[in-house]
């Protein structure tokens, strides 16, 4: 019998491997705003760059039929005066896992509360937007072996909203040492998606996700630092997933990093900062990063999930100083 991915199998693969149905990232810090709309980007800590834009592409489980491919485009602007500042931005995200695809556009709004944002801050944020869910029923076969009798290329649009909180604090007397932590629910509404037509009804159940985050920047001087971070991802009725990551940036130019998750995924990353140190451009940076994942999880006799590749390009700059 010719094999197809059934919807149930597809969802179980996501939940079992990574405890999530939302897109997976290797360089999570480059997509903080999508996962936690109250978070602040890394260039804000390391260079006070309050304006940023980025694009990324990720191909997951390369060589595995129907493997996920994810593209994101985002922008972020942080403005702070007096006690309450603003976090503004937006996201465009496309995720394809044959025969299911999603495309979403989100606006981002948050508030940063602090009398001294160079030392500490507490923020609350939300993403508000719409998601298009697409499905090709002729490529699905349910567990009893029968095809799903629906028209091809069905799609629906659903509103969705995400919430998050975030806190950071300078540590000790060394300038540039920061601890940060946060909690978010990036997919709150639009959890169940109904596809309806004259042939029948079909429902895609989306499960609410919960994320926790904690990290620490240790300033080593000369624009060098070490960052350690932990991502905790939880989906009801599935195993808790924890990602441990560490990266080292050398003199503001190159960085390398590695990590491991409880879902048996090993991470590697490396990148280059192009800005003040290379082109002598003050308060300006272009960052190019590459991430690689290797999964040690298996699907029965089918073997391992395979490798994943991710590339991210970002631009950031400082438009004002809050000192």
C-alpha cells in the first residue's frame, strides 16, 4: 500500500520530537519576538541597538519526505522615555509541512517598565494577527487506510494572539552582565481550525503551547561575551522539552555556540557580525548566522529524523541613547 502522511501521525511526530506544533528554531534568540512578544532582542543588550529587522529560512529533517520548511521576516523597535517605553514590531511567518501549511502575519505591541533601562526592565507584550491554515486532503490517509473525502487545497483564516512577560536585570558591578527570564503563550486563540465544504467537515486541532526562558550574558570585555540560555517548552499530554544553549562571541565579530535538548537534538551555530569593527560604522550591525541540528530521535524502523539547517540575516542600529 502506498504510504502517505496521515494528519494524526504528523501531529504526533511534532509532539513526540519537540513537544510543539509551532515552528522550531535553532537560533531561538533571532525569533524571540514571535515566541515571546515581551522579549528584547540580543543586540539591545550587547549594543543598545533598539531598531532591528531580520529574515530567516529553516529546512528541518533534510531528506525526510514532507519535512518542515519555515521562513520568517520580522521588525522590532524599542523606544523608552520616562518610566514606560514601547516595544513595537511585526512578524510574517510561513511554515510548510506537506500536506499542511500555515502563513501568518502579526503585529506586536508591548510596554517596557523601567526607570533605568540600562540596568533593569519588566515588559508585557502581545502579538495579534491572523493565520492561514492550508491542507491538501488528497495527500492524507487516515489510520483505517481510507482517503479523506474533501476537496483539494482547502484553506481558512483564523485570528490568533500571543502573550508574554519578560524581565532583565544587570548583575554585579561589571557593565554588560545581564540576567533575563520570561514566560509566554504564543498561540492562544484559533486553537481549533475547521475545514468545511459540501463534501464534509474536517478539523485540525492546534494545541496551546507554553514557553519559559532564562539566560545570562557574561561580559568578557572588548565586545566579547558568553551567553547561556535555557528554553522550556510544554504542551499538555506530551513530554516536557528543555533546550540548553551556550554561545561565545569573540571581540564583537564572530560567535560560535552549541546546545542539547531533552528531545535528543544536538545544536551547533556560528555567525559573523558586520558593523563597527569591520566597516567602522558606528551604532550599526549586520549579523549573519547559521544553525545546524542533528536529531538522535528515531521513527521505528524508518531511522532518524535527520539534520536541520537554518540561516538568519539581521540588521540593527541604535537610533537614540537612553543613558
